[in-house]
């Protein structure tokens, strides 16, 4: 007896292992059934020698039909496998509503897109003159020296200081003043 080795995907191997016999027996039976079926199909499809040129045209049509069928089956199998791996993604409708509040919001009745709002450079200087800024969490106006938002408790500035009092940058591994390790050093060391 000769030995034949071939590769199979995990699904096929799992189906073979689910059978009662050994893998070798199952594969021998499957190969015999496949070859017997293929030879029976070849006997049925062989034209009689007296058919002549008309057989050549029907053979081309038969091959074309068989190739189309195999391609369709393969495409369906690949799409089904892709859907199993990644899940089916249906198109989703997304609705976005934008609401502008306040006296600077443009009116819908105005035909132009012009607003009374000053350009950004002027706006930032006028807002910054009184030392106020907005909370990144809730949008409440904060005093210039506020560390925490009085409304939601969000930290107003995300500055980091060492135990010795020196300000640290988030990408520094050690404090330049005292040499202590920073929390970022542990994160940077892992990567």
C-alpha cells in the first residue's frame, strides 16, 4: 500500500475525526467513492465517436457551464467563510442632529451663511482676556486659575508634577529635577 499525504483545513479535519473509523479508513473510503463517481460521470459524458463537430460545440458549452458552476460555488463558499469570520455587516443609517444654542447661533431664516461671530483669532483673544476657559468635560466656563471644574469635577489642566514639585512632560521617564522615575517610564518600558 502506498502513502498519500495532503493538507486539509481545520473544519475538514474536525469532520473526519468525528467519523467512527480511523482517519486512514475514512480517507480511503472517501477517495474510492470520489474516483468511482468521477469515472461514472466520465462514462456518461463521453460522446459517441459518430457525433463529429457538433460534439465539440456541446463540449465547450459543457465545460463553460461546469466552470461557471464551480466559480459560483467557490465564490459562495468564500463569502460565507468571510461572513463567519467577520460577521455580517448590514448597512446602517446614521442620523446626525446639530443644535446651535446661544445668541451667536445663525438663524434658519437667514439666507446667507454669514454669522455675527468674529473670526477665530479675535474670538480667542476676547475669551482669553478675562482668563476664563471651558471645561473639556461639560463645557462650563472656568476661572483661569481653576484646577478642577466646579460643575463636573473634571481636571481643568492635565499637567503632571513630580513629588519634588517640578512639572513633568508625559513622555519623560525620569524627573529632571530629582531623578525619580515617572509613571510614564513604566509604560514606555513595556513597549
